[in-house]
């Protein structure tokens, strides 16, 4: 049988942001939506390790942001790489799947032993959702007669893929954005004792919220090309999962810690 297992890790996607993902909601439908799903970790490295090992962070211990590739230090300090009996890629490889991993994230690299069991391991530096979708389709076309397991990491909402803004990054900004300095000045001047720092934070939070919502909408727009492709493909069996690794703090959530419900849900 020709099977597909596809995991789309939408970095920073929280339940709050899913309301801006119209194409994804249509593709998956409400019957395939989990409202009470919670992340095991507050940031990407341990969350990804949780995903591919099936272990909690307290078990695999891969939570430090530094690695020691090929050195004796890595053997002594087990908190710098995964050391599971079999990871998710190795499992599917043992079932004769072609395995692929596509991520722009610096830490998804061989120094953490994340390449174990991966046939096509690609570091997608400065590549946005469009390019990673093309990688997914390319693997499915190249190995059209095989079963495929693919992990794809979409990073647009977390940070700029190319380290600079494109036209698409502004395509879904609200009309409020045009007058945001005037609107903020009106609200801050109403409180005479409000500090310059508080005014700065209000401006910063507004800009970040506009950017994150715009990026979420445009990533979802780009994903629609993948959904249309998958609908036209014929698989004997398939499982497609879109998930977040952690949430994104917006508005009043900006000041809350990483353990608040809206960040973890």
C-alpha cells in the first residue's frame, strides 16, 4: 500500500491563532480539530524532542540550547542530544517509508542526532512556507510509488524566514495599522503619568500582534496550495497532522509567563 504520514509543525501556533487559519480549518474540518491539546514544553527544542522520541523532557533531557558535536563532552552531558531506543523517523523507516525532515530551525540538526532514520534531511535556512511546501511535494513526486513519512517545520510566524520583510508580510494588516500611532497616542495621553516605557510597550505589542496575525493568515494561504495538491493525490492510507510547538503571547498575554493556558493550548 502507498501511505502518507505528514506532520506540519506550525511554529508558534496556539488555539487562539487558529481562528485566522480559514483554509486549514476547511481542509481538516471541525471533526478533526482537538481543542484540548497542550504542549509539553514552552519552546521548540524540547518540544521537537518530545515529538520524535515519545518521551517527556524530564526523560530525554534534551533542553539545552548548545550541542557538542562529535566530542567527548556530548557523551558526558546527556542534556545536549537525544538518546532514544528508536525515534519516530526510525520507526517509519523500519516500515519501509521514505522519511523526510524539512526545517529552518537552527537546532534541528545532526549535532542533536535529529538526523537518525531520516532519508532526506534538509536545513531550510531562510526558507518560508512556500519553499517548504515545494519540498514536501517534491518528495512525494520523487517517491510517488512509496510510502512517505514527512516532518515539515513552518517558521514564518515565529520569525522572518529571510530576515527581512516581504510584501506578503503586510498583506493582511488591518486598516487600524495605518493610524496606530495616533490611536496609541490618544489612549496613552489620557493617562498623564504613563511612562515612556509603557507607551513603548503598547506600541510594540500592537505592532507585533499585527505582524503575527498577518503572518498566520498568509502562511495559511500558502498552505492551501498543499491542501489542493493532497486532495488530488490518491493514497491508500494517510494521516495529516498540523500542530503547534508552543503558543504565541499577544495583547494582555505578553506579560504572562510560559505556563499560562493560552500559551500552552
